[in-house]
C-alpha cells in the first residue's frame, strides 16, 4: 500500500505543478442553465444540455412515470432480463430520426464506441481517425486489433492520400470522425468524407454526440446540408441535447443485429434505468413537436461570436484558446467572480499549448447575459 500511495502522490504532485490536476466541485443544477456552487448562483456556459430538456416538464414526468411503473434499475443486461418494453419505442424513434433501418441503445456514448468499433474491425483492418476524434473513438479503435492511422483534422486531401496509399492492403476500412467536434465546435466535412468512403469502399462512422438535437432540424450533423449525407454508422449520445443518459448506434438492420449479439459493451453491461429511456423518448417528442427549439443553441452561439468578432459558430460550442493551462484557469476564475461558470479545458483533453475556455450555448440562455459575458471577455480577458 505504501508504494501504491507513493506512486499516486507523485503523479498528483507532477500534475499539480503543471496546473493539470483535476478536482470535483459540488455543483447543483437548478433551472435554465443556472447552477449553485460554493453558495453562489452561476449561469453555466459549460453544460451540454443544449435544449434544456433535462429539466423539461414532459421529460421529467415521463421519467417519473417509468420509475413508478418499472422501478429504479434494469436488473440485468439487456440480453438477460434488462430489455424492458421502453427500449423498442426509443430505438424505433432514433432510427426514424436518423433515417436508418434500426437503432441499438447502449449504456453510454463511451460504451457505444468501445463496443461498436471492435465488433466491426479486427486484425487485417484499417481504421482512419481524425486526429481530434473523441477519446472514446480512440479507445474503441485501440481495442479492435486493427491498424490505426490518423489523418489531419478535417483534411480530406490527407485522408484521400491515405486511402489511395493504404486501402488496397486491408480487408475492411473504417473512417471515424465526430459530426461536431466537442472541444473545437467545428463540423466534419461529411459530404466529402462520404464521397471518399464510397470511392474507396470504406465505412464512414460519425460520433454525433454534439450534433443531434441542434443541427439539421434536430436530426444531427448528417442532415445539416442540402441533402442528407449517407453515413453508414451514426453513433451518438442521449446525455446532451436529449437531456437524459445513454448512447446509441443508428445503422442498417444487419449491423444493428450484429451489435446486439456481439458488441461486448452491450452484452456485458446492465441495461439503462427505465426512467432514462422514457426521458429520452419524451425528449425526442419535444424535438419533433418544436423544431424552432433546435435552432436556438446555434443562434445564441452565433450572437456570441458576432459580439467578439470571432469566426462564426458552426455549432453551439465556441472555444476561446488561451494557450497555457494557468491562463485558462485564471480566466475561468475571473468569469466565476462575475457570475458565470465556464470550465477551463486543459491537456490531455486538448493538445498542449491550446488550453481554453469552452463555451456551450443552450436554448434558455438569456441574450442579455450572453451580451454581458461577451463584454467581460472583450474588456478583461482578451489581450488589448
């Protein structure tokens, strides 16, 4: 035990010296993006609840009704006894939203990616990943036993070169990217990626965690263009704009059937609580019935970027890169004194030298508060 404690303490000391140690802060969410932390009420610009559906009355009532009818937990994995009736409706709704044959719900977005990718890819296969793809895509890729190669962020010319050079040497090839990149807020060039995938007989997979609900009238990043982009594997989460919890894959019937019988993170994980499934279904109802709601987070983000003369936001995520971790931490503390919660994002979540404030915009953010936030950043944080 002493050697273990010594090892951990040394690691923590080294992280602290680099301003990279992370700690938990007790934070209670209230309503409309407001939080309570350290006895203060703060307006959060760090939450991924883009449509504020986690606190929507109909969503909460659906969760409460499911809790009363089915209890607090699933009891087992979905293939054993945990596949309660609510799943069928949710998966049908997701498939309809994404215009696919079927959908498979996982315990979380992370569990989805570490299940999907190794199920499809193995030894003798090639995985081409955007260099800024989410950590769970990388985790799934490394678990697959396939060869993993990165292409420069959103660089379709580089990807084309790699496909031309390497595709012929492999049985199957997967191109994996994020629909909306979680730390930069930019969107993948999906039409070009889909064309490359078709030309080289590769499979395109998007992690649309930050696209569903807020782009393409709520359908997600694949639907944010003049016509839907053919993406074979549309993965995402239910924990952000949907306001609940879980992950999913929308794809063809054979692919979904394969997931249900071979994806290890599906087979060996307890099913979601019934309340989470019911809440997700109710949230999809709200998205379908109030399409104007889905446009608000991007509109709020673009108001912010206009005020600061930044590049126009492509999604509800706007990064403000400050460089070193200490600078990002200091800026976050300053904003907290002004009543805003904006978490500093530091390595290894982002590359060294690109520590930042990451602003996320939600439907209920008051325009006046967005204007005040922009003024504080312009006058007190950005260099003169």
